[in-house]
C-alpha cells in the first residue's frame, strides 16, 4: 500500500539512470534484457512468474520479413524456435480474446513440457484493488485454443467487469 507506481519511459540505460539519480527507488525490468546488457549487478530480486505475471509475448524475439520471399523464409525457418512459437501463439490468443494490446494490465505464463502446455494468467484492474487469475493446461497442438480458454475463464470469473470498468473510466485503449 505504501508504494507509488508510475510509468517510466526510455531504453534500459535511461531507466537505470533514473534509478541512479534517485528519481525512483526501484524499477522493474525484464531480467533477460538486464543480463544481456551486463547490468545484472543492479538486480536485487527476480519475481516468480506466478507472483508477477509477464506480459504476453514478453522476451520473444521476432523477425519480420517480406511476403513471398522464399530465400528469407528458409533462413528464418532455420532460426525459428518451435517451442517458443507454440508458447507465443497461446499468449497472443489470450491477449486477443481479452481484446487487449500493450496497455492492457494482464499477464500470462506458458510452459511447454512433454507435448503439453500449462498456462496461468491474470487480468488486473487499474485501481489495483481487484484482479482475476486462472490456469489451465492441454496439448501443445491446441495452443491458440488454450490461450482463448484461459481468457474465457478469466472473463467468466470477473474479468468482464474489470474490462467494463476500464472502458467506462476511459483507461482502456
């Protein structure tokens, strides 16, 4: 309750500079990116994904290419990581079913193991007083349907009311 949460913008270096300058007491960043940039010494806590859901698609690296360029398509097939693609398709279906974008306060974890996806996620109100969480699992070949099913569980457990309140308050993109 004593926390004041505010958005900060900029690249990782400018966000870390705000921390160093005392503009904020703490920042939350993706751990993989912080490590990749050699800034791991700033890390004081790593949140468990079920306690602090990442945004859908968080950490995925995507490459966009021209349509119908078979040479490029072959190169991209060679670097495509199938398991990540399955997890991402589940997460994108979850977000789409919630009619959300990058501003929607939701999160999801997907874990692909032995041909099955185990997923958990949540939708959070903008007043920080209400949220809905759910989880489900199923075969990885049904990744999109599982993402939609998770969103439906959340909507049925009170998520519709959260979205409606956000629309009414004008806080939903």
